């Protein structure tokens, strides 16, 4: 099956800093989603982005499908950005999402 | 998107017992999914539940351990049977919604945090 790796595994930043999270996948995908899991375990949808670039406030994401990677940018980090960020993908003809290994982000006041 | 609820939100159970987790969606959906997240780990798909058919289980998960019901298009249950401490995890249901262009986005319920003693 498709393999999904995220980097870095852990990231600790001061409030106000910017960060870039990376997701690499091993095969062509027709679905790529970024999620934020908050400290209570809730998965929040950030982006549906199988290709191209999207922005939502301080967050933006870019997927280069031909090179099999996606990037999530967080600018001007806030403590509420802390948590684990997952990317998840699915192949053509298969609705099942395969989750990446996750990046744990900690924002220090 | 939709409003997805799960019951219970958390539970502490004794080994050897069973727990049934409910997932309710406020609109009709074709496909529902059940995931497990073990402590400190990523999410792993347990099974896909379509209304009117048997659930499809992923490798490493069996129906005897994780029986699933899907009686209608807005509801599903997952039972964790004969529990052991290794079953301590967050269990999440998700649903898929169609987007323009024929693509689908998944949304997740709040999860059920299970501790087995």
C-alpha cells in the first residue's frame, strides 16, 4: 500500500515563529488532506489539497503531485496551534485514507 | 461537511468486557469508516462500513474482535470485544462527503477515548 511519511516528527517553536511541515507519499494520489489533532484528540480539517496551493488565514498548503509531496505552512504561530498535524492520502479508486506519521508541534509562549 | 457525534466520549473498562461505540451523522452518507489511534501513534483504519452490506476489514482486524453495524445511512456502531489493555486507544469514526469534480473529503467525529484496565 501507499506509504506516507511526515517531517519533522517534532517541532518546538516560540510564539510568532513560522514553520513548514512536510508530507511525502509513495504513489499517485487523488485525495490529500491535512488535519490538526488538538490536545483533546479532535481531528480538525485544515485543507483538502490533492494538488495546487490553498490559503486559509495564517495557514497555507501546497501539493506538488508530480513530485509526491505536500507542504503545510504556519505563519505567526500561536499557542493554540500546538498539537499533532497529520496528512492523509488515498489512491485513485480507493476511498480509504492512509495517514502519515504526524508532526507534533509545540508553541511556547 | 456535517455534524458527527460519538458516544461515549470516553470510558474505562475492565479486561474481558465489551464496549459498543456509537457514531451518528446529521445527514445521510454512503461510506463510514472506523479508525483506531493507539497512544502516541497515527491513525489506522479498522474497517469501512457501507449501509446494507457487511463491513470490510483491514488487514489485522477481524469481525469477531470488532463487529460493526450499519443499520441506516446516518448511524453506525463499533464494538470492541473481549477487551485487553492493548485495546486502550482513541476510536474515531469518519464520513465521506462528495465535492465538486467527483472528489471526496473525509470528516471525523470527536473520538472515543477507551482505557482498559
